[in-house]
C-alpha cells in the first residue's frame, strides 16, 4: 500500500553527531562556542542534555586514533582548527548517570583496538546508562594511525584511489576484519547468560559457572577464548552502528550492524543506497531483521534561509575556505529541513543523524526548532516511549545464543 506524501511510513528516528564545537572547522571561534571548555565533562553533558531535551534517539561521539586533519593520510599540522579529543567511551560513561533517556554511542576504531577490551567497556556503559549504550565501529586505512601501535604495516592509501584494485583489496580486508570484530563483541556480550549471577548469600554462590561460556572464536583476525569479565549487558546486545559510503562498507552494515549511517545527496541516491543495503542484508541472511539506515547531514538551521546562508558564509570566510563534507550540507529553516527529511524517508531511510555545524547554535535549533516542526506533522515522538536504546529504535532484546534449553523445554 502506497503512502501519501503527507504521512511518513514509520515514526522518524533522529540522532546527532557530536564533534568538538561543531562540524564547521571555524565553529570554535564563535562567541558562544565554549571552546575553552571543550575538554571538560560539563561541555559534553550540556550537549547531551540538549539532545535529550529534543527527545532524540541517541547521540554519537566522534573519536579517532590521530589528531584531526584536513589530510586523511597524515597530520596537516594546522593550528587554526580544533585539534585533540577526549576518549569517546569515557565521555559517554561520564555523562550516562546524569542523563535518563537518550542513547549514548561512542566511536571506536576497530582496526587497532581489541574487541575484548571494547566488549567490556561498552557493556559497562550499558550498565551505567541503564540500557542506553551503543558503539560506532570505525575502520582505519591510515598508515600514520597504524604507526602509533607498531603491530602492523598498512600500504599507502589515498581516498581518491579507492577504486584501484590494491585499494579495494585493502578496504575489503579491513572491513572483513571489522565484521569479525563485531562478531566477537556480540559473542562476548552473550558469554554470560542473563541469570548467571546468583548472589545467594545463604549458599555462598555468587555465580553459576555453567552459565558462563567460552566463545572460542577462531578467525583470520582474532582468536578469543572468552568469557567476558562483565555480565551480559542490560540490553543483551548494545547497539552496533557503522558509517558507510560505498558497497564494501554497506556490507558491514547489512551483515553486522543495527544502524548504518549513509551519505546520500538527494532522494534518488537515498533510495538507491537503501535498496543496495537491503539486498546485501538478504544475502547476509538478515532479511527478517530490523537494520536501520540513517542519512547523515551537516546542518545550518536558522529562522530564515537567508540567515542560515549568511551564517554559513561568515564561517567559511573565517575558515578561509568553503565547508566541504562527505555528507550533504543543509542550509535553511527547520521547516525546510523537515520537508527534506520526510522526502528522504519516503525514499527508504528510517532515520537521520544530523551533524550540527555549530553546536551552540545548531544543536538547540534541532531540539527546539526541527523537533517541534516534525511533531506538528505527527512525524516524531512527543515523549520517550522506551527505557532502552534498542526499545527506542523498535529493536527487541535478543535471546542469548549460548543459553541452553533446560529439561522440560525451559531455557
């Protein structure tokens, strides 16, 4: 049954991506940027609370294993833009007890980190947030990041050479490694059954060892015995997300993730990307599972389109160059953005991850301008309807893969 243009097929999901003072490189120079507070907990807490005020599904925290750079293959050594970050998982854990509903999704580079360590870190985040944790799994082909660890050599890689055979082989290998990484995460989160902790003072039994499981993962990239040292998280499986721009990364979304972020530039491209991911999902044997596909957009939001364009131009002038991005850059009013989001949703996207150009301006414009506009069209929630991040996204709590079927058919 076809949907009318005025009614979205499903409730819209919204997230925001937090990166420093905003996604425009000159945002830190704005009067209200709070750049001097960038490395304080209060800066991040206020941003997350603003997202929660807008009833957003979740926030993501950007992170990497090298200084921010305009050159993806090396340190650009610039001093006129924000450089340096706090650890994304630790930021999320710090703000978790001081927020109540919004999901918390830190970014982690899988290429140079161990899945065992991340599994317990994200499980811990799920406990301290009461079931609101996720992770954005990133892949790195950058040799200068590999040099920080000294455990592997990566061949030279330039994004403009992506379609060359050697580059394709490297990307395919790195994303295959990331798929194994996610599989290890998921097995470790299941390595404790939900009722493995007995905590029976009378008998002196704290844990039922029969309900802790070796995962015995053996693959090309990892050999992990298990079990985790952290009990099964409240959500069972915290959210796994990934950004994807092309066919090979789409495969990671389709085969391993709960949410994929994509970067179309119009509704036709949104439809084509979504169809490709859905086809890959079927091939991966996940056709019956819910996998959200979110569109990423950088946003400049103002009461008038002219004001938004003028602000963008002013920031570009301060930066000395026009803003460029892998994602579409939207410049306009909340009403115009709502029109675009609903149009792209009808093309197949289930939600959007918005990147505020300047946090101090554009994040409140999302939570206090865009959200009411969507609510007026019955396209967005008016209250949080679930206690967990999976619940907000309509994802059920998965069964534990290692739980045995007990006598009488009970697990």
